[in-house]
C-alpha cells in the first residue's frame, strides 16, 4: 500500500469512527485544537485535572500532551495520563512547547522520557534541538545546522534514541521513525503568523494516530493536512484580507479536506541517506 | 402573552439593560461564550477563583456554571458561587459538561444538587441521561430511547425531580419545567461540528434568564437563538466555505438576531402527553 | 522627531526585531492577544506558572500583566515576574481587568503598586477610577466626570502619582505621562461589542514598548493601532455581516497596519491645560 492509499484509508476511518482525542493542553490554543479535530471528523476532549485524567484517557483513541501554559498541576496530570495511556495501548503524542526556555519544562520533559513511552514527538526546530542536546543554546542552532548536521539527521537520531516517531515543523517539515525519514514541502509563511498552528499540527497527528495507522504515516498525514490546508487558505485570500481571514479559511480547508487535496498538492519526499 | 410576545420583551430587555452574566466555565470555549453574550447585548464576566466568586456573582443577573476543564479549585468555586447566587435570588444555569465520564464530575454534580438550587440544567442527551440514571452506561442510551422512553419524558421527570427547567440539546432540542414540555426543531448539523455551541447555548439561556423571564421561556428563547442563528449561518455559506466561515457567520447572526428571525423561523412545539 | 516619524520607526523596529512579549493573562482572551501581537510582527508567549515566570520574562522585551480570570497562583506569578522585569529593565504593562469588583483584585493592585514599578497602566474608565479613588463606587463615576474632573485630569494625576504612563480607553482614549496628556479620537462602537479588545490594546502597548520607544509614544501607537484597525474593520463590513466578521476584519487590519493608516486616519490631540 502506498502513502496515498494509506492516507485515504486513514481519512475514511476518522470520518467514520470519529475517534475521541484527549488533550492536556494550554489555554491559548485549546479552542483551535478542538475545532481542528472536529473539522476533520474527530471528537476532541480537553481535561487536565489530576483527579480525572486517568479515567478520561481510557475513553480516548489518542492522547495529546502539550506543554504550553504549563503549571505544576498540569505537569502531574501529563505524567498520570501518559502512563495510563501506555498501559491501555493508546498512542501518546507530545508537543514540547517552549522546551529549552525554563527548568519547569526541561524537568517535565526528562520525567516524561523516563516514565512515558511516546508515539510521536512534534516540535519546532529549537524545541527539538534542545531535546537533541540540552546544552545547545538557541544561538547554537544555526551553527550546527550550517555545519551540515541538518534537521533530517536530528529527527532520525532522536527517533532511534526514544523509540518513537519525531516530527520537526518549520519552513519545511521533517518526519522520521529512525529507519525512514521524510521531508514535507507543503505550507505557507502565513501559518507561522497565527498562534496555534503548531498545537493544531500535534492534534491532527493525534487524530491520525487514532485511526490505527503507523505513527510514521499518522505524522506525515497530520502535517500534510496542515501544510496543504494552509496553502489553500493562503491562495483563497481576497484583496484586503489578512491574517484574520487566513485563519477562517484554514478551518474551511480543514473541514473540506479529502484525499484529493493530498493527491493534487502533497509534497512528501523520502530522504536518501 | 404568547411566546413570541414574551420573547420580544426579553430581547428588548437584554439590549436595554445589558445584564452581567457571571460565568465559571472552561478555558476551551470561554471566548466563544463571552462573544455570544456580547453579541446579543449582554455583558459577560468570567471569574473562577474561590477568593472572589462570591463577590463577583453579587454584581450579576445570572450565573452560568460549566463543568468543562474542571479542576478541584473550580469545583469549589462552583459551589460557593451557586450558594451565594441562591441567597441573592440570582438564577443559576448548570451545564454539566462531560457528566458520566469521570468521578470528579459525578461527585460535583451530586454536591451541586445537594447544595445549590438550580434554575436551568442544559446538557446533551448522554449528560442528561447520566443525571437521569447514573447506572446507565453510554451504550444503554440507545436502548432506553428506542424502548419509547424518549428525551421529552426524561426532561420532564428530571425537571420535577430537581424543581427546575431541563433543556436537552441534540438533533432536536427538548425543554421542560416538569409541567409543560416543548420540542424545538431549529438548528443545523454544522452546530455539532464546531466546539462551544453547547456552552454558548447555556450562556444564552443564562442571558435570557437575566431578563427576568420565567426559566422555561428563557431556555426556549436561548435555544431558539442558537438554532435559528445556526440555520442562518449555514444558509449563508458561499461555495468553498466550511466550518471556519460557519463560525464567523454564527456570530454575525447572533449580533443581528431580532424577534423577526424567530417569527420567520421559530419551530417550538408543545409536546402533548 | 514628530509623532508620526516616531511611530514609523517603532513599527519598523517591531517587524524587524519581532520582540518577545511575555503575557501573564486570562484564558478568555489569551488567543486574541497572541494573534494581535503576531499580526503586528511581534512574538507572544503566555506563561503563568510561579515556577517559570522569572526565567521566561528574561527572554522578553516587554511583560504584559492582565488581571482577568485571576487566581491566587497567577497573583503570585504576576508579582514575581513584575519584580524580575524591573530588575532586568524590561517594560511592564498592567491591565487591571475588573479592578473595583473584588478584594482579590484590589489586594493584588495594592501589592503591585508597592512591589513593581510599572511602565504603562491601561484600563477602562471604571477600572482607572477605582485606582484613582477606591472609595468611588461605580455609580459615582458619572457624577465626578460631570462635575468637570474628567478622564484627562485623572490620567494625569495617576501618572504623576505612580510615575508611569496611564491610558484610559473608552468612547475616546486618553493617555498621559503626567506632563503631557493626549486624547485619541479613533475607534468604533463595534470594538466594545467583542471580548478582548481591552486586553489586545494592552498587548499592543506592550509590543510598542518593546520597540524601545518612550512609554507615552508606545501607549499612543498601541491605542491608535486598535482604534484605526477597528475603523477599517467596521467600514469593511458587507451587508449581513456582524460581529463575527468584524473580529475577522479587525485581525486583517492588524496584519496590514502600516504608518500610512496612521497618517490617513490618526486622531491624536494634545490636551491643553
């Protein structure tokens, strides 16, 4: 089965089953993540109290953990829900928002890696670089990249190290499961000018994981939905329209997304070693 | 006075008085609820700290309690504000989000029913079913309904049991105060594909209660505003537009809502026993 | 350098440097504030845990403190971050949401004034009146104003008292640094009918402070961006469009805002004593 056949089957499954995606996430973009999941046919639930996350995750087909607007209570809930999801065989997607900025996030990341088995980690380049090498300060990112050790290599090494799929989003996206590595060429610069596109990407990957597909395929489809929908939204802008309209059109594109959009626009390339 | 005359008077009162609606609600849809209340002419305030909810509710004309993204602190605040609202004669609307999923929500529900006198309870069918009979598991909902004991009967029994008005939203809506029961036929399937329409419905019922109308009328008008605005938004969609545009048009319809919309489109039927 | 030259330089700096604006803010409008900052070219971060705010603010070029959906944890974080920002020379903008309603907010305000040196305070008239004279109850606002002691005088006195710039927003806006006082005549009544325009105004002032400009200029530009963008959004409304479309067009206007909009529409008048 090639990628597009796999994607078609995943999209059909999601619309048919409407899987529940449990989020422990930040309050800045929770509304956006919920609407993105709904627009693709899934069913989102946001719940982050220590007293109930273990019960809630048992209803879910995927768990999305997001480190935005972190606090000590949510830290605890993330670990509880992650461990319970592992015990139940539910895929766990981690979005390490702001990793590298504070000790609270660094310490949670270390605990997650120790206690929870992750299915997919999705972050931007500076978050993922910090995971790759915590001693690297932001200034160091450019030098490492320009010295030839690129995002593809980092994704692959991290995937092998943590036995999961790693997705790095940016000007182009990279996804690796440690054995195969892909580069995705879809997207538009508008996506970086509204809040929540990173969080929504993680939610969409969670939704795709819930369809029962291999994590590598789920990450590729989730990021393709975001990139392609962003392109459609950007191209649809009328004279005078800006980022407000772009966001509206992004959700329009989510809700109309079909395999046809991928077939016409998808830009996934396997990276040859 | 018939229903449409009552509604006209309520809508006029709201736009004239701009009543303050105190919400203790979740962070996923708080922005949507605030904008829905504003669009109809009310004045929303969201405040959920134990230290201040009793003071805040004293300024309000209605209190909306929403169990989404519940935590132990908000649990405590819900009870404090509810009791204070009762003491002050301020109507209390409860939205038991996710009732039936976790013990935290079940336990809060039990405490609310023991300590707070509710004016209106609004939920979807599975939430209300769990209130009707906590032993009913989701799978059981269909069987009970298909055995003839429908949503109307459940709303009526619950309204009598808890001495309040009960509103069930879904493909069609049901409202009962235990003596009279209505079915509302407005709405569109789009409303279930964006987050927040349930929460906004509860906020709109709170807003209508604040106009001083009987809770039964307030629930009927609140749900009619949501259903009819949803219809207008859905019919206004242009080719290529999807759920992003639908949400924008929904708020457009809220802000233009008048009694004329109800007169042209309202579908409220009294259920005959 | 006149105001418009100063503004042009500030707008250019923001788009060039993309300064990080650290927010400790409420969950109702956090998404709106983040998108407003992004649309103008800044980089928002929302983080409110006591464990990390001191580290986070060190990365920022401005700190925006907002008292909406206050709780005891966020109260503590506001003080920690404010003091750290002072130590680092980072401008601090305070939005005293709901000041005058509860003791929690009054007590936090007192502590902030004692422990944190503020750069700009922005509030609506009743919040600022309470700061001016805590014994004034809302009913008293009108009498004081009608007795001739207007918003300009209040802004000026408060600016002198707290050694900062004070901005009052409403039907018209007033900004004073205690020596010079301005009145801004831009805006539209639509801005008061969606949630978040006050919070976004404070975020935009923070963004303008981050450009290194004098706080007086930053407050004037921040409020001019909001008022002028509101005018453009309101004028762009098509037949049938309402508050949903207005909000979309507001963000469109933010993302297209240039000095040309100010030159064509700006209405800043110095108040003569």
